C-alpha cells in the first residue's frame, strides 16, 4: 500500500478533520528513516480505522518541510483537526510510538482485561467492587477459571456459610491440568481447615494448640502469623495430621502468589525448616 502524499491540503489537512493523520517526514538517504518507515506502516495498517499515515519525502517537498521547521529526520507529526497535535523526532521503537499515540488517540490503547481490573481492585482492598466485576465476567463466561479462583479466594473468607460453599463450588472442577489448579487447591484446603468439624477431630498432641492457632490466624487473614505457627509445627512435629502444616504453608504461598512480600519473606524459613 502506498502512503506517499499527493496533495498536502487534501491528504493531510482536510483528512485530519475526519481522522488523525500521522505524517512521516523522511528521505531515501536517511538510514533511520528507512528503519522507522516499516514500523509506521505496520501501525497504520493495524489501526487503519483510527488513523492514516502519509509519508512526505523532504527531498521532493522541501517547501513543506521548511514550512514546518523540519531540521532533522525522521520527524513524525500527528495532525488532528487540521493542525499539528504532537510530534517526535528519531527512530523510536514500535512500543514507544504506540504509547505516544495513545496519549492523543485513547481508543488505540488496548482494552484492559476485566480480570486484571478485578486483581487491581483486590490489591486496593476493594473487595465489593471486585466481586461485582468477577460476577459480571462469570455471567458472560461461566468457564473463566481465573475469575472463578479470584472470586473463590474472596468468598472462602466470607462469614456467610452459603458464600463459603459457593467458593468451594467455584473451584470444584478445576483440576491438575489447569493453570489455576494450585490456587484452586488452596481454596479447597482453606475451606476444609475452616470447618469446626475438622478442627474438633484433630488429634490431641503437644502441637495441636499451635496448629489451631495457625488456623485461627489464617481465618483472620494474618498470613505471616499463620505461617509462623505452621512452620513451628513443622519444626516440632512435621508428621502431625499427615504433614498438614507443610501443605498449608504451600497453599498460603500459592494463595498469595510467589511475588507477594509475605511469600518472599517466609519461603526461605519454610525451606530451611523442612531441611533441618
């Protein structure tokens, strides 16, 4: 496809009244121009509904280049409503050009993933808003496992037994071949631990009070304190309740994710205790 200019008034000024026009001032002898050209053409092709590209050879149209004060090339100007809206010089990479364009043409920005929106809401402790977002996602895509896990991670901590049960239902069918299996498994394990029946049946042992205290801390989302208790149980009696403390620690790490500061802080202590 040719992007060469035929008439500046028509191709740039008048056209920019209808759609943003990206103008590439270039020359054949300019190596950076030859590097930048294909990038601009790729962007123009991928976003042809939002903008158009016009290439102006400064050797052929020196009067236009002079009018706009072009002293070095490549020089790229964005025309909107018949005027220069923004510009840059030099051969920028595609990512930088897109970021530059998105400031002036917001519709070029990729739509934010609604699951990512929910994660951001959770990170800001806006659980109610996150629940609404995740519920909408699942209404449109009932098999979205990532949304299921996130919603289950919230609901498993609900004071309402119905919501806790719903959390377990959400992750019930998430199996080992899923990318979200470990997070789902942590929800399932938390659901088991939070049951009074399970706690009542724990074997009497010197570490039982420590283990129960760990569950209590976990129920209150005091993850660091919970990890300390379960690591203490590992140190004193790792085999207690079929090695449950090790499994719980791993579940907490997966619930929080590996990048969480508490995971990074306690994983080394957990590993050292296991290998002691």
